[in-house]
C-alpha cells in the first residue's frame, strides 16, 4: 500500500465510521472530518516517518479512559506500513496559528495567549500530566533527556548561524537573536549542570509539542491538547517551558500565574521551578532560529505575506530571549582600575 495520503485515509474513515459524512480539513489529504449523527471525529493517516513503536505508545496513551485534556482515541489500524486512527473531534479555536508546509509538515508560529487564558491552559496541562501518566507507559515510552536537549540546541544554533550568515552581518533581528542566544546558552549550561540535568526528577507523560496551534483553548470542556505524536517520558517542567516559550512574553507575573494554576492539579518540585527560565530559553533559541532561517530561505521562498508573518513571529521570540537575558544573566564583573602612583614632591 502506498504511504502517500489521500484515498487511503478516506477508506480508513469509511471502515471506522460506516455511513459518516466525510470532509477534508484545511486541504490536508492525511486528515479528514467524519460526522455521524451529532458526533464528529477526526480520522488521520499518521506520519509514515514515525516508528511503529512510537505510534503504539501514542495510541495507547490516547486510549486511557482517565486521560483528560486530550482527544480520545476511538479506533486504530495498521494496513501494511501505513497507520490510521480516529479521534474525538474538539470544537473551539486554537490558541495559535501555523503555516502548512507539506504532508505532515507544518511551520508553527508563537502565539500571544492572554493572561486570562494562560492560567486555564496551565491548569489543564497539570491535569493532562496527572491523568495521562502511568507506570506502564513511563517504562516503555521514549525518554526525554535534558542534557540531550542542550546538546541539540547548541548544534542547531551553529547550523542556523551558518544559514543566516548574511543576515547576521547586518544590524538585524538575526544578529540580536545570535548575540542573546550565545549568552543564554552559556548560562543555561552551567545552571542545568548544577541541577544535574534533572536526571533524578520525577517523570510524566509530556506532550513536548506545545505550540498554540496544538491547544484548543475555547472548547466546551476546557482547554484540550492536540497532536500527541511526540508524547514522551520527561520532567513536567519541560512542557511548562515549551508552553511559556511559545505562547507569550516572559514576565514574573505570567510565570507565577502559570505555575500556580499548574500546581492546582499537579505539584511541581522546587528544582524544576528553578530551571524553568533556562529550559524556556533553550526552547526559544531553537524555535526563533528556525523561524529566521525559514523566512530567509531563498531556495524555498514563502509568499510575501507569510514571510512578514514569520518575521513578526521571530521578533516576538527575540523579545522573549532578550527579556530572559535581562532578568537572569548576571552582568559582567566591573573592571576596577588601579590608581596611578604619583611620585612625591621633592
């Protein structure tokens, strides 16, 4: 069977939900809406690049009856090398936007989640972690390692710096991104090393892809997190850092609001609180670099409207990075000059 999405997804929808009214979603051939009576479902072909073991973990995670703030899985199947599933549709508006790039590929944009909504989403994230985490899943799920994240961000920074060479030589947002990222990366490394990279911290089943376009913030049942393809065992603070890095400006008030709301449904250890700014910085370094590289990629040019949108989004990320640096990076030590020795008068 071909891995190309299209008619196979329609056939899967007809098998899962016979007689349903089937419609495409946003021109994505791998994703369909299927309506039966007064119930609506999403039917999708999963990205063929995902290993079968990961698909099994994701689908087992979504099948848990006690899981909250996620789209419940109602059916799944594998036909040859292609995997399909059907999930409950969630009505409401997403918190952020994205630009479709290709099948299963999307360029996600940072959002500006209002303070009134921030707390309810953080509270739902705590419920998502608490209700979706089981000993069995944690034992078999891929393990997210903070030290690997640091290594990956360092490597990504180097590659993005090369790709943006011409822009960095100008007085541009690319130069501000690079300058701020370097100092934040150095401080993040020292602080995370002192925290032993959270090796001994408790783990949850974390979403790990918390863009605003994956958060339905106005559903009737409260905030819901979509697209759990990257769900893994990780310290809860990794998800909180992603959420804060990708969905608004950094400020003490916003962070306290999010943390207080999160702990209403799931406690978070003190050590994870302390490293939150550094994990937020690492996530924003990588996401901002990706946006800048995409905006200036002459081999795959965006439309002028999309390019402006991406550059505005990159500006938002640069502002967040500079805000983090101004608060958490200590100023360089002052250089004290020794007074000149004056010879005595004869």
